[in-house]
C-alpha cells in the first residue's frame, strides 16, 4: 500500500499535541508496516526544515500538492489538502468554532477548512468520543463515516514514589485563555506555603500577564526540552490541568504515565481520558480548583492512590494501539474500493 500523510506539523523540537500525534503516527506506521510505502508531505514553509530529519527506510518526503497518486492520503489536522482517490482526516477538536478563544478571522478560516475536510473525507478519525459527537453535530457528518481512535502516551517503566518528589504543582500546555491558567493561578494562592506552581508551555497571546508576573510561587518556564519535561513529570507531586475545552488532553495521560496524581476538568473530553483516575473539578469555579489542590497537597495517601490509578489508566493508551487502529481504517477503505 502507498500511504501519503500531511507531515507538516511533525517538524521541529517544540511540538504541540498535534505535532506529537503526527510524529508518532507517521513513524509508528512506517515501523509497523516495513513492506509498505509512506510519503511524508510537507507544506513549503516546513519542507526545508524537514531535511534535517532522518526518515524511515520505507518513507520519502515531498511537497504537499493538491493532487496525490497515493492509495490513501491522510490529513493529520482537520485540513484536507493533497486529495487523492481516497482520503482520511483526523479531527482533534473544534474549540475554534464553539468557543470564544480565537479571532473572528481565524474562526472563520478554521470553520471553512473543517467543513471542507468533513465534506470530502472518506473517513474521519476523531481522537475522542467528545470530538466525534462535535464533528457529527456541528459539521453534519454521518456517524458511520467516523472512527474514534484516541491518542497515546509513552509509559516509563518506573517512576519515583511520592516521598521522592518535590512540592511542585505542574501545568503543561499553551498558556492561553482556553487552558484556564488565570483561574489555576488564583486557585494556587490558597495552597499551603512551600509549594510552587510551574507552568510549561508557549505564552503567545496570553492575556493575563498580571496574574503571571506577580503571583506567589509561580514559575513560568515557557517551552522546555523533552528531557526537561520528563524530569518535571518525575519531580512534581501534583499535575493540574483545568482546561476549559479539550478534544483529548495528551498532558493528562503524560502525567498519569509518569505517576503524578492529576486534577483536571469535568467537561469536554477530559473525563473521557481521565476516567476514575483523576480528581475532576468544574474549571469555571476557582474554589473547586483550590479545594482539589489543597486536598491533594495535604493528603499523601490520596496522592499515592491517584498516582497508582493514573498509571493503570495511562497503560491502556499506548501509541501502538493508535497506529494499529489507524491502519485498520486504511484497510477498511482499500477493501471497500
């Protein structure tokens, strides 16, 4: 089989969740199916940067063109370019349509691209049941065309116990309105002395600079390397992710896999990802977030229990499963032709 994938988002060292997904899927598929051919297609502004990377033996790079001769073209971020006879599109979220988190111009462009992709794709992969229901309802897609394939996570063989960790509340994600960082900072003010709130992620467009600059115990690290992030997951005693809207929430799984007890939101896809292995809070209520933080900060037994349950939960989301289920979608389409 000859599979072409939009590899644009896989380039670089500071990858977003979509970038992580793209890279793990691209390289995982090539590794799992060595006798098949893969074309990694890049938009012009990323093609030259991609030349620094070594590709699998059965993968080749090229520019993303409007026409493609591959058996299947897979658009990895809800934007369908490079159409071929058969196409698959992955939808991660629709928050740009449903929430007031973007400029009107971006929202209009995003919605047009999403509707175009939904209308022409032979199959749509949604990364959660929540996202699948949004695609079905908002983009009027027949559910029969949608396949739910969750993201995955890496799973360290061993993680430090609670007593070996530091009094760190860790947040990982873009520091922006949708991620609800301002309320998290307000809630952190109620936590006992001796704790630090460490924020990891891009700060572009953040509108709450006052909360960031003057808050007690708050450290803003921006982007960090994969090695630094892994170290923070091993050092933190609490992971807090009270996002307002997530199509999945990869950082929740990363924290669970690393043995960090998790506080996250009771809305969007986050309960679906966390299951019964996290403390779920109303992200709009500062008091709810602060109560959860205070309880975890003062209850070591609860931290240990949530860390154990989180590890068990994360183990059910291996990247290999996402790769295999995606290949089944390709097989299904080829068999139907």
